[in-house]
């Protein structure tokens, strides 16, 4: 039996002064899930551990992101996080400061319900 995606949330996060890709990625994931609530687990008597969660984070330096640490921040489901090239770095021409912007997609899957 295959899984069926039932949620996809998108988020954006940044680090304005530290050029910290991990912090920006964490904030992007938090932004994606902050406004989500999934009442169907209680309503249908489903165990949240049946949910598979795939998170993709885009930053300019994906190797600077610790995906295992980010996975621990998600509250439900079996979580995997991957980092890919994306996001945006924006340099301030006046002082050289670089703002790091990360994007995140959080997808949730359940086995097809009969």
C-alpha cells in the first residue's frame, strides 16, 4: 500500500546578521508548520506515528545545515529532512552584511485510507 500526500506547507526563514544557515532553515520550517493543525488524527482515531513527514530546505550552502537536528524539531510523524541548493543570500552593499534566506516545504503523507 502506498502513501498519499495530504498536506504540503511552505515557509520562509532568515538570519539577518549571523549568516547562519541552520538558524534560517529552522525558522523556515517553523514558519511552515506554525499555522497548521491536523485535527483528523483525533477525529479519526489515527496514530500520528503513521504519518510520514518529508521536509526539504533550500539554502545557498546546504552542507551548512544539520538535517538530523532539524528533524528533531518537528512534533509529529516519522520525519526526514533534506537540504538542497536554494534560498537566497542578499548582501548589503553599504556594510557587506549578508542576509541568509531559507525556504522550506513540509509534506505529510499517510497510508491510503480504505
